[in-house]
């Protein structure tokens, strides 16, 4: 049963009606292309929509083979119950949603996949397009007028932006391991440039840009060219896209470029489920918890889990949560979701997870606990040290570590963290990299499967000393909030106070283990060599995945390659603020 009009046609397949390459016209006349998967039976159904750059025709298995193979090997529930022919990177599998009465719409964003145009990620133009796609979906004959947004990473990040516009038919959002603040979450951690986006652009966007055409892959589902039916030259392709890495580098502060690509929390009122990853240090964590704390929505839920970035969106655990949420808000089902506790946590242990719910974030029962850094023996203790002094390290080196005594009892840390340091530099600036670690009784580090890297520490935080200025209104003791609007260079040798945000974490540390805080001048390194790589990233996985801060244009040695000194004064002892959760309460 097939009806064709150019590249647009409909067919009945895999117990679905599929409309391929449906045109959606934008206000400037450009036509984007969407695939629509819907129930065979006539009717009006709720819509799950995603809009992004990864090419709707690119099979997950072909575009991201290493991620797919690991996921289905470790989690057989992911491929079970589907032909997996329509699996696409970081969006729902329609074969698991359409039978439950949903229409799944995938839109290739402007300039990507089979949609022509100029590529400019997260720009106002992209958000305009996203709004138009939501309004289009809400008015189709097969739609019940309720549009939900769904997807991982990019498909979660741009949900915050479009929700700030309050489009008419938007009824619910599920943001799975997204991010929300273009500056703080994504491009500049503590003011330090992340090289992720420049490399991501080369590996995951340019490869599927519209116009790659016959030089690119074909869809296993349709046989159509994934990147459009025209084939452009390299120079033509380059002219049709922004210089993404250079654009980010050219905006070192939180200016209009960053703000127009970030969430506007006071304008986000739609119900949402925000799911973050404890191991998502560098991208897929801070925005999920920040959204729960700051968005104006009255109906909002936070879920936090572990394992790889793409895994739980597709496991039975993740799908069941998503379906309960969307059934309530898009179908009006009285399924008890409105009584669901606001916070659901997969509390992390060294070798397992413990599911628990709670009423708020940070957790109401948190016992905020300071542990002080000592210059005398480089210890980490709840008692301030009487010793004054200074400790120095090479400003772009491995720094210093401060280690606690063995814990007498299990200790749970779940929530945001912060540290306060007093430091000086021999130059006009310095970058501080904080790494919270857990050590076994014999002082081996315990690492965890992160969102991308298999050897992730407990928590990380970053701050450029010249970006130390705080926003007094938004700063909390447990979450310093820096303005990042005007650099304040250091006077060499003159100490300043740094309040450093560490991204949230969850870990139950066994008795006998130790806690350690490393104050470094460069990225965390689990091992100098691991031999581990993923097909969609350039770099070897050494502990931080692709979220590195090593661009010499951002960290010129003449400015950042001096000596950093920590100051320990009697009236200003450096400390780490921990979210200690009492153990033994009802689970």
C-alpha cells in the first residue's frame, strides 16, 4: 500500500502507516522534511516530535555502531520486541510507541539530513523552525492537538529553548540527558572552553549535512540518500554551515550569543520530565537538575540514573517511565502519574544502583557538611586545620590531592557540591579543575561507567580564576553561580577567593574507603592510555570522554602556564561542601 509524490510517499509497514519525507514549510519559504510514523487505524492521536541534525534516515546501527553494539549486548530488552529497522540515534523507536497510540514525528533540522538550508545549531532560526514544526503537528488530521517533545541530548537541549517560546500545542516534554545553559552547561565549564562541540561538529554533523548526497549513506528503510538527493562540493557544503567551533571560541563570555541559545526559566511552564546522568559530567547532568530547581513549570519531575548516555532512554526501565508520563499528559490517562514523587533517583553504589524517590532537589534531608583541606598533611577533614601555609603546583599540571581518613561508616553523597579555595597565580589567570574521587582502603581509585567514558570520577568542577565573580541573586551555598560577563585578571602573587561549582553526584561510599579532592591544572586523567574509543568521537577515552579543555587558543601557556598557589589562612580555610544524606531511612 504505497502512494508516492516525488520523495514523499506513504506505506503500511511493520503495523504502522509511515509517511516519508513529509514537507513542512517554514515562514521564510524553506521546506523541512519529516518522517511520520502513525497507527494504521484512522483517528486522532497524541504526537511525539523530535527536531535535530542527526539525519532521520541514518540507522542507529550504521551511524553509531559501537554504541549500538554495546547497548544491545548489555541490555537485551532494548532490541527485543522490535525489528529495529527504524532505530535512529537518540529518538524513540516508533515500533515501541505507535502500537500504544502515538504518532512519532522526526524532523531533519535545517541544513541536515534531507532538509536543505544553512546549519546554525541552537540558533533563534532553529528555534523558530522548531516552533513551526510543533504548530504543524498539532494541526494535522491525525493529531489530537497535544504535542510532546522527546529525545536524548540535542533532542533534549532544544526542548528548553522552544519551550521558552510557549508554542500553542506543546503539552509535555521529556528531556533525557540534555543540557540547558549554552554557556555553563555546554560551551564553557566555569569559563573554560570545552573542545567537545568543535569535534562533535566534524564527526556527527558535517557527515550528515544536506548535500552530502551520493557521498553519504542510504536509509536501510527506504533506500533513499540520507543526506538529500543532491550532491554538493566541499566548498558548497562549507558555505551552507556556520563555523561552529570558531563561533563558540569567539564568544568567551556569557553574551547575547549564549543567552539566545539558553533556557529562559521563567517562561517554561509546560509539564516536563527531566532525566539526567550521574556520569554526564561535561554535558548531560547539570541542566537536568538546574531545570528542576528553576523552571516555572508547576508540574515537573526529575529522574537521575547512571550507565551510558544512550542506554536508559531505550531500556524497559526508561520507556516505562516515559510512557506513564506521556500517557498522563498527552492522553489524559488517570494512571497515577500526578501522584508520582517529584524526584526519582538511581542512587549509585560502587557496583550497583538503589532506586529511591524523594520530594525535592536538593534532597530536603541533606546534611550540608564541610570538609577542610589541610596544608600540613594534605588531608581532608571535617575539622579545620590549625596549620597555615601555602602549597604550589604547575598551573597546567596534575596539581594536588587531599585525602580523608578511612570512613568509619558508609557515607552517602547525593546532590550538588561546591568548594571554596583561596589561590594566587604567577600569571594573570589560572584554571582550576576539581575532581572528587573515592579511594579503596588500599588507595586505588573507584571509577564509574559515565555517560560516555567508562572510567568517570565521582564528580568534577571547573573555574577560570578571572571568571570568579558571582551572581548574588542566583548563588546558593551548594551551587555557586558565576556571571561570566566580564573577566577580572589576577594580579600575580595576589590571592583571591574562588567559589567553585562541582556538578551533582550520587555515591554511597563504603566504610573503610576514603574521599579525595584533587585540585588540578588540567583535565582529569584516569589513565594515560586506555585504547578505548567510540565510533562517533575523535579522542581516546582517558577519563573525561570527549569533554576536554585543552584548546591552546583558549589556554595560551603564557597566561595559564605559570604556577598556582593555594593559600591556607587561619581565618579562611579552603573547604569542600558535601551533600551528606543520612542512611537508614525508609527506602
